[in-house]
């Protein structure tokens, strides 16, 4: 869809015909890296990789091959250095920056991270912990979910042993788009009395796409009062979509005959929109490099991602003068009943500030976790005595 629209877009002058090839990434990180080395001959630029475990190596290879790497999934903080990685560009704001802004606003510094046992999520958790620690935040535990009910119980018992944790990041598929593991994990937390408001659970993967929440009910909560109640302790952070949701945009593309697959919008992961935007993002960079009269090399394309504004799949995509994404995010909450999510706060990426939208967060037992000392969020102050 993206490549078709780019080729018909009169505002773009790429100097090349754009085509795509889908490169199958292995699930296990070492094998995925070996496979990526072979991709050098197959493409002129890359949208990916999906596994943060080898992002840095992929960025080095891209540089060496003189091919740009565009990614929404990479969290490695070292990649933000353009001196070190001049052929790498992010198509979304860094997830770490979003989490930092929210944690600072609520003064929740002590973090625990739980990952699904899949390789891609375990590496996501590892890289996320490293990035947060690089900002001086105390990440008390990084663990993965073991199989079966007993395994999930063991995971929560490990978390309980760590003092002071306020916020628990869940690196796995969101229950809202079919993540069974997250559903089992949250239900078990409720059964063990851990969804009582002492922790706030934040799903990680919703940071990577625009979850359609306006006029949308989530059937996963229907007939499951336990999950409803457990989700009261969850704050869902996602890309703000603006006027149209992902589902609206998908239906429009279907009605216009551009999408011919017989799929309902609700059967498609909203990650579709993120990938679409990433491809368009790359085309915009190629166009910008060409207008500035520079050769379409990897470094030049990655360099020309500044001051963008273009219509993405379901929202406007913008970058600042440094090439950083300006997409806004919303914090969504439930009331512990029903099957809908409501926006409570907006994260304005242009200023990095969190703004209340006038709807209070519904915390379990109506009490938020106790705030941590603000010294954790001051880079010039050393926190002592807890």
C-alpha cells in the first residue's frame, strides 16, 4: 500500500523506482543477525530490524554497506548518536524518551520489567533496562515469564522480593490486540493481590503503534470480570491518532480498492500503520536528499529526516530540526469495569511535557503508588539513602 501510494504521489521526486522485498527475520537473535548479513545484497535500504537485540550491529552494517536503516523498534540509546551511527534513523520517537517523560511526571522512578519468553521480547527488555539505567533510573529487576500457571506465579513472587518498585513494564503483545500471555499475567497478579494499586503496569508494545480507542470497545474484557479488574492497574500509552483512527484509515483504503485482502480492520494489527509510515518516512528522506542535490547514499538519506510533516497512515507524521519524531502520545485508562479506554493525559513530544486532559486516572483503591524522590530525574543530582 505504501509503495503504491508513494509511486503515485506527485509531491515526491525520488529519482528511483521504489520496490520492496520482505526479508524474513529469524526469531532467534544470533540467527537473525547472520541472516541480516546476507540481506546486504538484496536491498538498497532497510525498514527494521524488528529485534532490538542486534540493532546496533545492523546499524554498523548499514553504515558499512552505505545503506540507510530505518527502525521503529530499536531502543539502544547509543543509536541516537549520529556521529557514531550516521546511516540510522528512527521513524518513531524513542520509546525510552516517552517512558521517561511519563515516569518523571508521576515521579515513579523504580522500575521492574517483565518480558515474554520469546527472544525478541527478552532482548527488548534487556535493551530497555540498559537505556533506562543509562538515564540513572533504578531498574530493580528484569525477568521473563515462565510457562504455565506455576511459571507465572514464580515470576510475580520474584517481583515481590524487590523493594520500592512502582512501575512494571510489560514487554510482550498487548492483551488488547490478542496477547494471551499478558492476559494470564495480569489475571494472576489480581489473584495474588498485586493489582491493588501498589504497582502500575505499563504495556510496552502499544508505544509502537496507534491503538484505536475512540468509539471502540475491546471485546477481550467482555465476560471476563477478572481481567477487567486487573486492567484497572494498567496505564496504556499509545500514539495519538488525531481525527481518524487506524481502523477508519484501513476501512477507507479497503473501500477505495487499494487493499484487496478480505480482512476486517479489527483483524489487522495497528502495527500495519507504523510500518506504512516507516516506508513513507524513508521516501520523504530520499525526496529531501534529492531536492538538496545530494547523492542518495545511506548516510545522506538518514541525514535528511529533519523538519518533516506528511500524512501518515492515520495521523500526521512530523520531525523537528534534529530529525526527532514529534508524534504525540496519549495515556489511556479504564475504570475497572466495562470494555473501553479513556484518554487521561497527552504527551506533547515537541515540549516533552505531559498535559492532563481533565479525566482523572482511576487507580485501584483510588490511591496511586507513592512518588519517588525527584532527585532520580535530575541528571545533576546523586540520589542517596533511597
